[in-house]
């Protein structure tokens, strides 16, 4: 196994998920109530999405239209 990239998230990562087309990596940041979207190949930040609560898991929909987020509460 090898490490292809490292991303500084600025938060506590609870889970990660890869988009269906494998171009975007999503990270649930529980301490900052955000979902971080990164370019999968470069680990460059695309955007941060504020969510309510404390996200512990994220899953992109098969059609890439939605993100499902599980809250700790």
C-alpha cells in the first residue's frame, strides 16, 4: 500500500467517501460541522459545505446530485 496524497483538512475527519466517478473526495469534519470536498487526484480543496449538527459520515448519491450526511445526534 502506498500514500498518494495528503490533505490538510483543518478539522477532525470522521469519515471519507469517494464520488461515483472517483473525481471528488468528501470528508465529514465533525468538529467544524462541515463537509469538505477535495479533488481526488490532487487533494486540492474544492469547497466546504456547512451542515447542522456534528457530521460523522457522508455518502454521495449515485447520480452525484446529493450528499447524504449522518449526524451524531
